[in-house]
């Protein structure tokens, strides 16, 4: 199966957020919790314009090496009055350099297209302020003159075998289907190994839209264990979906399959993965799924 090309990035907007004085809760079991409540901000860009409403915040964890794990929630009020929920997670280095995965939710039909895209961002986090340039991760090739591209570095390719789907059925959030991992392999410039059995995707589906919720374990060829988790979006035209499920190798560029993997490990050799924010392009078929993973640089 061929992977789609490296992801292209379309500039959507710049978020300029200001915060009230931080609330430092001290060291807890997961790190030092620092909460910063949003006091306001602006949204400016080719696709979105408006303001950041006060009252959201970032529930960050600060680690001993100075890096921060961001966990932010904000409400955007666009110029036409539409309200958009914005959340982002990622890492900020000790010097303030920021990489994040951004998700939007909108009920207003004028901006409902935001629900169907995975976004990434780069920027800076300074005392009392955050600047984030947000890009949609697209399936179309990058434009030749795209000067605002995020640098994306290939991390690995993964090919995963899946058990028969477990169809939970329609619940309060949509149609839930579970795909348990049976095994697989991965390989990249700096690591390779196997995907261990267990874990899976707790997929949530609604008409024309699929939300991934994945957990898994990888073991490198030198014995290190990597915890992998991510969310993502899969949108497949009906004709392409029917061909895929019939066993045909369908070009992944005919559908939208983008995810935002994160890794955790205690291995010193692969510790660089802990502070790396990634995006991935995927393919799928009966009993199988695969990803080409890229680090945001």
C-alpha cells in the first residue's frame, strides 16, 4: 500500500492570547501544574478573524527540564458572531518555542468545515502571552510558493493488523466501533520494531465523519517500549469507502485520513519522542491500517 505524500499545511489564522498571572500548584504526581487563565486575545488570518474570549485557559504541566505540556481550551468569537471551541495540546521548550495540535468544534454552519480538519500550530509561549500560527493539515499537495509551511520530518511508517471490528452500536455520542490491534511493524530513520497486540481504536462515527481514539504499544528492535496514543479524523467518500472495504487498494489521496500521534517512553535512547509533536497520514483496508508519521519542526 502506498502512503499519501507528506502532509501539506494551509495557514488558517494566528492566535494571539494573553493570560492572567499564572497559578502555580506545585509539583504533583505528573509534574508541576501551572494554570493560566485567558484574559483575551485576537484571531487574525486568511480563514478566521475575531477575538479570543476571556475565561478559558491552559492547564499546563511543567517538567524539570523546563519544557511544558500544554492543555488549553478557548472560545473564539469570529467577526460574524459565530462561536468556535478551540483546544490545543503540545509542547513548549524552555526557550518558549511551541508546537501544538489544534482542534476546533463549531455548531454554526458557516464555520462547520472546521470540524473536519486536523490542525497543527507553531509559535511561542512567553510570560503572560502565547502566539500560535495555526495550519490545517491538508491532503492536497503543497503549493510551490507556500512560504508559510511547517517543516515536517519523517519519523516512521507503521503497518498494523486489526481484528474483526466489534460493533458497539449507536450510543449518546454516535456509532461506536472498536478495532483491536493484532500486531504490526514500524520502521523509520531513527527507530524500528514491532507493534504489540492489544490496544486499538475506539472509533466514533457519524454521517460522513469518523473520529479516531487510539492507544497502542510499540517495541523497538533494541527492546524499548513506546506508548502511542492519538486522535484523528477519517472522511471517506461513499464510493471510495465501498472500494476499500471490497479489498481494493484505493489511493489514500482520495480520502482524508489525518491523525496527531503522541509518544511516551522511559527510554533514554528514544526520549526525544516525549517532546515531539507529530502529525500522520493514513491508509486503511479490511483488517489493516497504516500511518506515515512526521514530526513538526
